[in-house]
C-alpha cells in the first residue's frame, strides 16, 4: 500500500472525517484530500504527528501495509512480553521464598544452610533480572514502535483476569497473616508460621508482578513512548529496586529471625548487583 492508501485507511479506522484530521494537523481539508489522492505529500513534522496520532511507526505508515500490523503481531511482542512477565515475577518471588526457607530452617538451627539457599536463590534471581533486562532492552532497541494489534475484546478479558489476580494476591497475604496469628492454635512453631506467611507473600508477589507487567503489555502506547527515555534512567530505577529489596530483606531477617549480623551481607551483594545491572545496560545501549 502507498502512503495515500494507508492514511485513508487509518483515518477511517479512527472514524475521522477529512475535516477532523485536518483540524488536528492544523492544515486545510484540501491538503488532506490531496494526500489521500496521492497528489501531494505532507511535510515531515506532519508525518511525525500522524505516527503518534495513529500509534504506528513511520516506515509502516509511509511504505508499509497498515492493515497487516493492525491485526497481527509481526514482532512476537505478545509472546516475548509473556515470557518476560513470568521470568521477572518468578525472580522476585524466588527471593522471598529464600527468605521463607531461611526463617524456617532457623527454627531448626540450620541458619548456615538457610543462608546458603537464600544466596543461591538471590543469585538465580539476579541472573534472571539481568538476562531478561538485556533482552527487553534489545527488543525495545530493535522495535522502536509497535502498533496496537490487541482487540478491545482481548483487553476486556484481561481486565477481568487482572482483577481476579490482584484479588487472589491480596487473599494470599491475608492468609499468611492468619497463619501467623493462629500458629498456636494449629500447633506449629513461630518460625514455621512466619515461614508460611512468607511463602504466601511470595505467591502473592508473583501475581502482583506478573499481572502488573501484563497490564503494561497491553499499554502499547506507553511502550512506544518509553523508548525515548535514556538507558541510564532505567538502570537507576532497577538499582533503586535492588537496594530497596536488600533493605527489606535485611529488616525481615533482623526483626523476624534476629539475624542482624549475617544479614548485613545483603548490602554489598546489592551494590554488586547494581554495578552488574548498570554495566549490562550501558553495554546494551552502546
């Protein structure tokens, strides 16, 4: 398809008249009519505005076939984002599971084994974050703009699943609190009660992270916009998350298990993780 055909198709898809499009572009209706007839060509600044307006990349608008990307996922965006959502959610929840195991084993005087398992889980999570972080950077770098191919029916189905997933996560957290409160009634030790609560929280966090990323997946407009942000800003965001997680782990181990002394190692580990993330993303940018 030519630009003229693409423009006419997109305008009709948006239920816009030539007059309405002309008003948004601050041109005359005759100019739009000439564009759609192939008798004239718009200036570059107008093409950029149209790309944003119709949520489409410039190459597709000018030289491609807009009918195809509007209905198909040519870049594998959906599959890729689903894989990243599961992986990142798994990594975050794995760290919390490691904390749960440490607390549970602490009640059996196996703190060293528990710390070993925790650090192993943290290492797996860090590798997962770095790997998929780089993969996401590469995907965004390769595909600067993705056309919204999701149908409204698909988005509506997800909204219902999102509400159900968040509700389930909240329910798991409440279940964990109930286990801690009622541990004496079900004849388990406090360590195992807290460990059970952390397991519930781990599953809840998995749901929160997964459905949060899935919600972001359907917001393709935001995906296209965030590609203009600097990589350093993203690295700074991830570093903040890492250090906040390290602080949370330190406080949890200290207050719940009394492991103040061994728990301090999470901070140098967090610093190393921040360095790895920053370096990896910088190399990706280059």
